[in-house]
C-alpha cells in the first residue's frame, strides 16, 4: 500500500511540537518516510560503498595530482584509514571499496583493517579509461561491465538487509568526467560545470575548462541527442558508471540512497537518464564546493541538507548525514504526540 504525502505530514504535525518547528529535520524525516513507504522509517543497517577507477584524461593536467595517487589512496582505504573509512566506522556503517578500473593495482600488503571491518574487492573493467578529450572513454561493453558491478553491489546490500546506502568514489581526474556529464546532461555552461576539483590553480582550471569544452563539443557533434548511454561512454569513468548502476539497482530494491557530492551527482544524472525514477529514492546530503553541483541537484529535483564547503568525495558528505538520519527516524518512531500531551494534561487537571 502506498503511503501518501498527506499521511506523512499528518504524522509530523501530530508530534509534540509546533508544526514545522524542527525545520529541516522534519524535511529529512518526510523524505525517509516517502522513500521507505512507512511512517516509522529505519536508519540502519547502513553501508558505504566506494568505487575507484582512473581516467585517461588526467594526462592533460586537469588535476593537481598524478593518476598514481588513485591506487595509493585505495590502498589506504582498504585499511579504513581514509576520511570515508574513519567516518563510516564512527557512524556505524559497513564499508566496502571496489576497484573497477585503477591504472595500477592497489598495494594491499599493509591493508589489514585497523578501524573495523573493511571489504576490498577488485573487479577492474580495464586499467583506466581512455582519454575523453579525443576519444570515447570506454566502449559500450565496458560500460555494461561497470554498470553490472554497481548493480551487483546493490543486490548484495539488499541481500544483507541494508536499509541506507551511501556511495562514493576515488579517481584522480574524475571531476573532469563529472563536469562533462553535467554539461551534456543538464545543459550547464562549461564555466559553471567545471570547478577546481582537488585544488587546481588558476592555470589548471583554465586547462580543465578547455578540455571539457573540446570533449563536450566532440560528443555533441558525434553522438545523437538523448542517447544517454553513448554520451556516458564518451566521457564517464568506470567508477562513475558503477555508481550509476548501483543507484539504479538500489532504487529498484527500495533502498534509501544518500547522495554525496559532485561526482556522485553526475553518476546520479546518468542513472536517472537510463533508469527514470531512480532519483525518487535519493536524499541529497550536501552541496559541494564545486560550482556546478547546485544546478545538477536541481535537475534531479533534490535539495541538499548540508553546505559545509566540502569537495573530497569518497562519500564523506553523505556519511555526515547519518547522525541526522538517526535523529529523524527517532523523532518519527519515539516522540510523543500532542494527543499524549493533551491526555497527560487532562489527567493532571
């Protein structure tokens, strides 16, 4: 049976408080109830899944970091010692790291988890994408393989009775892919869609903009409008496609998706184009410092809850919403109602 918006609002307004007085906490509770189709939403168990892959476009200096850093960071992820691993552990979430296309296989000799259980999986589609400035980043068969990795991870989460999922990424150069996707899928200008990523200087920013201009012009000339899969093949990364597949699979399985930052939102745009309705299972955690993120969220019909000037990725912004999700669920499940207050007042009179 479908839970109506009116029923959720009625429950919120029946709680022991003036209607609307808890502000965005009520908006978050409303979203949880609507996605989960129940008046008593759950905030756990929850899982963080991070997909990693490298990008051929990085040869053009679009990032402040060389591609080798991707594998190095993924190696630390496998120990639970990067930001997302620490935050996942702190907030009681499972943590999985999936290599879908690192240029160099991560070194895992010292990968014993030190901050709780971490699962590391290697399912590389290829060792990095091609240079999207000049050619398609991947073939359709490679797209399908990366998408399927994401779908299977979503299926595993459902089998494990996970209720809340946050998806992150690691891939040096992937904000360039994200900017291309946002430009092509939303119509934003390159000047808006291209940001500083992991911290490039002014020269690097202009280089990145030029790469995105060239790539998106090439795609617009060679790929038919609304051929969304072909567009994604041209400019996406393996980790971005895996994220999109995860979103689509998670939505199909009625999981609650907590959306991270700019790259995650670019993946969400791909998922929504190829599996319409996926965004109805999403809650946007935060608005990234990347300039194109706000309009990308708007195109999905989402409004972020946090604005902390973050731009790390890895699902860090999404994880930070977990405690607020706990609070919103507790409010709906445990808070007294105005009727309870009236009854107590009457009995005390």
